[in-house]
């Protein structure tokens, strides 16, 4: 979803039916109104089914503790995330040192690689322009595919405009 942990933990189930993230972020109050990817909708629907199978009907949040039937507190979720990360690291060791925040940075990176500009990334993630630029600087500085794409666009523009040098 590219959202902060606190915002993810507070997301109501009604977002699934809406098919879009429509929220005001807790930390910055940034407004986010963006459609969800089919993959995210599928994962959220799976979470909803798991809640129902576990007999958890009362919680309005999407993400709940199956042990308590209630929304996670941030400190408890941190431990749960660490447990899940440890299992995932057995198959993919590079995730062993990752944190929830890294998921948010990954979303920014993937949006940039998909060709989204700064304004579109901000509209989806709620980041400030400076934050998005810092993330992209960190993760995309040596991306040869993006450089090749940029040069291709430059060459096409130059040819269209008749620019010779």
C-alpha cells in the first residue's frame, strides 16, 4: 500500500469494498486517494477471509491479531513483523535486516521504475517531494535501465524537434 505502519494497522475493512486507499495519513495528514493494485486487493481480501475463519467479526481494521481478535498495537506488531521477517529470511536472506519502513521505500522505488513521476508517487504514498527524492537518490542512482530509457526519450524528442546537437 506504500503507507506507514500506523496507517496500515488502522485501515478499516471498508477500504476493500471501495477498492481504493482513501485516507488522511496520521503523521503528516497528507491525503491519499488512490486505487489499489489487484495484488493488494487480493491480499486484503485474503486477510478478510482469515479474520472470518478465525471468528473475528468485531474488529473494523483489516489487520488484526488472530490471537486477540483486535487491532495490533504498534509494539506488538513490531514483534510479529520480526517473526514473519525471520521466516522469510530463511528463503531470502536479504530480507533479514529489513524493517516495515523498507516496504514503503520499495513502493516508491517500484513506482519510479514503472515510470511514475514525482507528483504521481507523492499522490500514492503521501511522501513529501524531498522524501521521495531522497529515496530515489538512494535506490535509483545507478539504474542503467532508467538511464537508457531517458536517453531514448531524449533522442526521440531531438529527432521530433529537429535538434541536431
